[in-house]
């Protein structure tokens, strides 16, 4: 039987964590282990997680002397501690739809059958909801004009990361490719997906939501809904847009050695594709 590890990093999530863990425990696929790393919560998050640990043997808390790693380093630290066949990242404030694990596991195995011994990473769309779980959008990809199929290669993922961590499943080969971690990596989800592609692997997607992606005042990274004001805002804040892209290029150049010409070509190409 395949070992499926769910990796959850928490920080002051007492308002959301019950909804998330309940949704995991209600999954159609039940043979999983949930590993939790708390990053120094000062509310009741750890007490809530400890309760689930007591009532469900599949919930395991991994202690860490370092209590303030931040999101990226917390997830990568937890990933390094756990051995499994398949891994899923998990955010404390979301809700998993009932067939998330089952469908993700089925699809990654299909891709593995056609790509044996390769790192594989699968991701999905998300449904956006507010803090009361009222619908904002049925599709993050449509609302944000994200074109995952176009972006799932080594060059284009460097200009726009389409892989949302809380939707990912990846195999143990992809995990091995992710270490050692480049210190310039901006986020854990990008780094796993990029490392997968950089090592000859496959990043693919399921064209349906598997997560209710909750938007609230505590979000560190939220959904950017692209509307009619998007282009005008880019023009109004042109200097900021240039600075952001220069910064992103500098990071990716240090990680992959991508040239400015190739980065610019990929960036312009994607911005054109996403609006046609």
C-alpha cells in the first residue's frame, strides 16, 4: 500500500483549523497520515491539533526547536522529515473537497505509468470562498486568467508560478529532486514544481477544483482576481511593475541562469496568451 503524507504547517490558525482537518478526515481516500508542524502559534492552534492527535492516530505532530521558520521553510523542513510515496501540502485555512486525495492519487499514478522513474507533480484548480465559505469564484484559474498548460515547463514557470501548494500532490522522486533547496527559492510550491521540471520530470494538472480556497484578512498570499482594471493598474503603477519583474528575473537568474532575453520573451508571451 502506498504511503500518502499530508504536510500541514500551522501558525495562529485557531479560527480555521477545525474546518480543514475535518475535511481531511472526511476524504473518500482514508489511508493517509497528516503530519503537522506548528511555527510558534500563540493562540489555541496547537491545542486543537493535539486534540485531533488524541482522537485520530493518523494525525501526527512533529516538534521542532525552531518556532519561527516562516511558511516556505516550515513546509520544506517538514517535507525533509517525512518519508512517503506521495506528498500533499496543506494550508491551515482551506477546506478540502471530499475526493481531493482520491482523484489526485489516481491521476498522478496515470502520469507515472507513462513516465516511469521520473519526478511528477500534479496540481489543480481552486474554488475561491470568503471567510464565511460563501462563493467568490468557482475557478481561481478563470478569475486570475491562469493558463496552467502553457506554464507547465521549465521556462514559463519561472515567470509565473501556476502551481498552488495546497492543491499539489507529488511523488518521492520529486521530493528528492527538491533537496538541497536553493536559498533564493521564493516559495515551497514553486521550488518543488520547478525542481521537478529542471530534473526532467512532469508537472501536470487536473482541470477542476479540489480545494475551497478561503480569502480573509489573515491571508499571506491570496487570489488575484483579474478584471477590467488589471491593465490600467499595471500602466498607472508601471514603475512598480518594472521593479517587481526585475526582482523576479534576478531571483530566477540566480536559480537557473535564465537570460534576461529569454525571461522577457517568456513573460511577454504569457501575458499575451492569458488574455486571448
